[in-house]
């Protein structure tokens, strides 16, 4: 588990935006993610950035597991997602 520092970037009637920054305990990676929810949208926006602080190039496999529920979801909602998303950053 990564310990996260959090910061509320925006908290208005129009948008709620939170930044999470965490440093891996076992590897030289820092993860920065921003989650945004706009009042007029029916989706959340998730942006992520992983930084390698090692002195050499390292390969990484990054998986995201998002769990949402509670008051955010109702019995009438539909969740849509991509079946697969692959990308390589060099």
C-alpha cells in the first residue's frame, strides 16, 4: 500500500477536485493522481502520473483498481469503461 498525501484543489458547487501524491515504499516511484467530479458531468475524471526517481530506467506495470459506491451510485446508474487500455511511455 502507498501512503497518500491529499490536497483539495477545488471544492465549489461546479467542481470537486482532489490531488493524491504517494511514494512507493519498496521502489523509487512517486504516483500523482487527480480525481475530478464536475456538477454537470455524469462521470469522474482520473489523471495519473508516475515518476521514476532512480538513477536508471526501470520498467513498471501499473494497474488501477477503482472502487466506488455509497451515495455516489444508485440502483439506476450504469458504469461504462474501456475493456482494455494499453500504452507505453519511453
